[in-house]
C-alpha cells in the first residue's frame, strides 16, 4: 500500500475544524500540517483546537511557506476567508509550490466573477507549477450552481431557472449572524447595508456566472436585493437576541437578466429560527424548459457540514485533474468518500 | 468562426429521431450522416424519418464503415440498441476510426457491470485510437446514479441510499410495453419473466456499480425482484389494452447488500396510466448519512426527451475528455446547450 495522501489544512475556525474532523475519518488521507492565521494559535495542537479529547501531534503554525516546505503536502484545504483578494496570497503560495488547492472561500468558486485578469493569472500560475485549484462549498459551489447545471443536462431547451434556498442561521456564530444583520433594527440594517457590514449571501455572482458559462447563456446584468426579515416575535440563539420588529435575518435575491427577461432567479432568505415564523426550510430548483424539471428538498441541505464534506470529497477529483483553475462544473462531481481515497487517485503523487 | 462539429447519428427510431430533432436546434452542431440498421430505411431522407415536413438532404445509410469514411464525423450518437453485445460492433468500428461515441444503450453506461474484460478492451481500443466513449440516458446514466453520486458529495458519511422512480409508460411504443409485460395476465407475466421476454428496467446493475465505484463501497451481491403491477381497472393506450386483473406494468427493484445490510435500494415501478390507480409519479432520492439528504420531484423527469437531451448535451464533455471509456460519473456534468456548442470545446477537432 502506497503512502497516504498528504493534506495541509489552512484555517482552524468552525469550518476548518469541521474539515479536519472529516478528513481524519478518511482512509488514505493524512493531515500533515495545520496553518492558522491567528498568532495566538501557534503551537496549539490541532486535536484540541478542533474539539477532540486528544492531541494529534500536529502543532498549528503561522508561517505558511515554512510549513509547506517542512510537510510537503499533496493538497491543501483552505478555510481561512471568503473573498478572493483575501484568499489569493495563500493560494498563490501553495500553487507556486505545486500544491493542489481546494478552497471554501466563496469567491474562489468562480474567480472570474470577481476579476477576469486575476482568474487568468491564477490559471496560468497553476498550469506553470502543475497545480490544480478549485473553490467549493454548499453555496456557491453546489445548490445554486452545480446542482442546477446538472439538472439542466436533461433539458433540450431552457427558458428560465428559479432556485430558492431557505435556511436556518440558528447554528451559526457571531460573524455569520452579523454579516446577515441578525438582531438589527430596520434602520441599523439599512445602515449596515450602506456601510458594508451587512452583506447577506456571498456567491450570487459566482453561481450565476457558472450557470451562464455552462449553458452558454449571455446576460446583460445581475440585480441583487437585500432586505431584512423582520421578526414578529422574540427569537434568540446563544449568540444573539432578536426583539420583535428587528431583523431575524436577510432575504437576499439575485436576478440575471437578458433584455428585460429574468433568466435566472436565485432567492436566499436566511434567518434564525425560521420555524417560529412558520417558515419551512428547504432547497428548491425549478427549471422552466423542455422538459420542465423541479426538485425539492426539505429541510435544506445543512450548509456547515456539507461545505466541509465537499472540501474533503473533492480531494480525488482535484488530484486527478490536469493542472489549472477550475469551477465545480468543470470537474467530475464529488462523491462521499467511503473507501480508501488512494484507490480513487489515478495519477502518481 | 470555425466549422461545425460533425455529428453522425446511429439509429432513427423514436430515440434516434428525438436526438436528431434536438441536435438540429443547436448552434455549432451539424448532422453529417445517419445510419439505420433496417435495410428498408436506406435512402430515406432523415428529415422525413424524424417527422419534419422537409428533407434535410441526409439519406439514411446501412453501411456504417462506408458512411464514416464519407462523412468523417467528430462524434457519433448511438441509439440503436440496449445491450452491450449488441452495441459493441458499431462502437468498436467508430472507435477504430478515432470517432468519439455517446451511446444511449443502457449497458454502455457502465460496461464493466456486464463484462470487465470487454470494458477493459474497449477502453484500451479507445485510448489507442484517441477516441472517447460514454454511455448516457435518464436511467441508467442520471437519476439512479449520477444524481445520487452528486448528492452524496455533500456527505461526510453515508449509511444507505434509497431512490424511487415512479413513471408513466403511457407514451411508449409496443417494444417498451412488451418488455415491461404490460397487458399480460399474471401467468403470462410469470412466463415472460421466465423466458426473458419480460425484462423490466435495464440498468440496475450499471447504476449500482457506478455508485459503489464512486463512493468506494464494496458490496457482496445485488438482489433484483420483478413483479406485475396488477390493474384494478381497464386501462388503454394506442398500443395496448389492459383488462382488470392483468399487468399495467412492472415493479422492478434492486437491492445491493453488504453482509445482510441493504446499502442501496432502487425502486422502479413502471406502468401505463398510474394516475388511474391513484399513483403519483416522481423521482425521490434519500440518503441516510451525515447529513441526511432528501430530494423529491413530481412528476418524474420524463425519460424520453431527457435521454435524447443528455446524448446531445454530452457532446462538448466528450470532445473535451482525454481518450478512453467513461461513465457519466467520470466526466464533468452535462448542461443544456443554449449557445454555440463550439465555444464549449477546448481542444482542436
């Protein structure tokens, strides 16, 4: 049996910890190092940081280049940020060392949505250094793009696409809740939108561009709207309290138009305790075409564990791909990894 | 603008005609020839044969090798048969001429399910002649395999998978209805099962092996059962009459076991006019895992148009792939082709 696939973890927050716990369960994978941005984490043992009762003998490290040179990973899983600009330093360094990268940074799911020149440069760098880069996650990366694209595969023609993802923010921590404006008065929510502290969902641009590229659709513009979901009742989580009349979350929608026709409509209301307002969570994809296709799931695919699983499950796909920058629609689909991951990897590592 | 992608059609029955009508709508594709097995079709114009009101200037041809040499296609779409043995002569001849092949023959969706040596030999032949081969269709090829595999991609672990496809056979012609035992008495249905004229669904073995290979699951055995769906009432289509007490269709199920645990359960009741028995058609996929995933669609994705669309929509995926034999889970997912197909093809033709 050949040696394990050497995995480097970047980020040890909630998502990084979830990724690590999944990767540790997989035969044929070995976490060989863990990078943390926060200097106060340096030297801590990964096992403790991700909530295990034992040490793993993997000390968190703040110097990425030194860590790369010491542990020589085959693939890195990045869970440190959301934005392309913020992700790019780490990704470029990994790529220059010839290491494949799977990132859950939302804007990495389709970098050209943010910047065509950056995407081209990153693709060139990846090919030059024989590295493969892909961004993944539940959304962007799966529900609003890969799954939609896959379902259009049965269509001879498509007139329009509508997808809705209604989810529950209750399990999330302060940074997600704040970015969705949870707990804010209507005025504070409006101010948060204006000053950029209330963001809503990150990924509509990426999902829409992935769909359009896969289908060959040309669009003129994307219109996004964000509005508070005002609560009728008191709601609370361990991290936040919402008074009646204040925002329990954010209803964020994006419409992609050609002329005055909305070709793609993506609707994503996110709030804490939606059940208190009688709201049923779920994912719905509706394709108006030949044939019509409609798929529904309730409750929604839970975003946290799904994003962590996708990052791990893409490992064999990325190791098998030719060097370059990919979106999830450019590679074979991920699958749950239930056997030895090495058996799924075709090329020599 | 470079020249169109040259498409050769094999088969001009109901499915071949559907494929042709879709391919004719796509920018960047050109049907350059049509092969028919039936000698009485030789010389007929494809346009008339597929139900258009006009000639296309494409005469049906019975000599495949001669046709290949005359029209020099880039890709061939095979809609002539269901079984691997029956498909192999045409596929091998195309491959030896370096032509990519997309087949809707059910057993081509995962040839190793039928014969590992044949699959290996076909893969070797494809690589030797720089051709790519894939089998597709709604089922096998999509609902019971690609879609299930894709959905497991969000799972950290999977305990079991259950999928049900309840569909309506009313639109189908005599050969499909006969293979499902529609109109037979219970005794005649049992005899049909025994003598192989009642077949039920072709593709359970292929779908199960595709799932197991993608997930790395090992199974001991697959158990299939077929039983008549006996009608309480009179039902009829233009091609068949069903008396009360006789079979309106076939309930075909397949279970894949490890030890005594059913890891995969696929349930596929097919009958004419299910609504007369109060049966709601639809597709359901349920994954018991971390997280649980359940998706539902009603009515079912219609099999006829979906299979034809998948065959056409896979063209850019197959043209882009490295030479070899693939299943649908080995290539990037298909997407509806709404723009110029040539823009999706990366390599020189």
